[in-house]
């Protein structure tokens, strides 16, 4: 049985650090975005955009119904969740931007 060299141990350590960094990246990104929204006093849900993308169609407005079909009937159809709009009004800020008046 051969012993593991110090270079191999260092390689495993670097690989483990890279794997941990890759797995933590989305959480770090979400934390930074949340802090920036808080500092800028923006809506925590939508970031001031006032719209939330549809999770089902990924903001495209269409979905492919028959993705496992072998015929040519795989045509995009309107997303039933968002009715083809691709997004929803933000539930947190209800689409009201700060500083806008609601009077007509």
C-alpha cells in the first residue's frame, strides 16, 4: 500500500475548498443581493422591479407541453400559470414604486 504524498493531500484540500465555494456561491450571492436591497430601501421580493417572474415558464410566457413526444406536435403553448404574461405583480409591494402617488 502506497502512502499519500503531501502534494496529493494539498490537491484534495484545494479540491474540497473549490467544491465548498461552488456550493456556497448561490447563498452568498443571495445574501449580497438582500443586503444591497436593504441598503437601497428596495422591495425585498422584487428589488424595485414590481414584477416577479413566473416560475413555471421562467418568464417566457410559453411552455412546451409534449417534451417527450416524437412527433412534430411539440409546439409552445401559453403558460396557464401566468396566462402568457411571464410575470406577476409583486405580492410584497403590490407593484407600487416608492414615491409614486396612488391618487388619480
